[in-house]
C-alpha cells in the first residue's frame, strides 16, 4: 500500500513552491467545507426555538413563539437577557432606571409619579417620594454603569454616576421576587 501512496506524499516535498501550494489548497478546502457545514440544507426541517416570558418581557410580547433557524429578524425578541439571571446586573439596572426617572425636574407631578412609583418600595413612596416636587430633583442624567458598593440576597447598595454628583441607591427584592425596588436614595459623600 505504501508503494501506491509514497509518490503522492513525496510530490509536494520536491519543491517549496509545490509544498506551499498544497498547504494553501488544503486550508482553502477546510475553510470552504466549514462554511458549507454552517448553512442548514433546504431538506433539513426547521429547528424551533421557544422562549418563556420573563419578568423583563413587555406586556405585548405575547405567548412563546417558535422560529426557523434562518429567521434572523426575530432573534432579538427571543434572546435571553443575561441580566435576568444575574442579580447584581438586575439590581444595577433597577438603580439606574430609578435615577433616570427620579432626576426629572422638567416633568409635572403626575407624569413624574407614574415613572418613579413602580420603581420604589411602598415605604419609600409613602415616607417621602409621594410628597416630592419634581422641580426639586437634580437636573442630571445617568452617565455610566452603576458601581456596586455592597450586595447580598436581601439588599444591594449601588453608586450611580450622573452628570452631577453620584447618587447612592439602596435596592431590595420586590415582593414577588421578580426584580429590585429602590428603598432609599442619598447623595454619595
């Protein structure tokens, strides 16, 4: 058997040009084969991907859906947000959302309250936020990711950077444990 294969193996080794040519052709062949394997064939059945609604899903997201592998336009709708499984990321998102809604001196009381109330605990709302005049809040915007100061299962403390002074936000799990609510807000020293 070696007598039949030996001339084929020796042929590329007779000159550097032949050797380089064989290596390049082999790499091109591997690349083309890999590209062909990444595409599903038309005869394959379409795979379905289902998703379950999460707390972050919008009310209009509807029931779980399925899609064909080729249907790339629907991937954002079905993608899972990594923050859904990461309590620290979810707490940071809640803190930033609260500061963005809270620091709005340009809004009237009804609009401001509608934006802030769902993000705060009932205790924080009843002990001060409900009596807050939006024009007394700072005119700042969130300018980066909140920095975690402390975090455990019962409470998170995050410093939220703004275009003005940083804001320290305390968050606690919501009563239904589907997210975080702000329990206290204070300026960072």
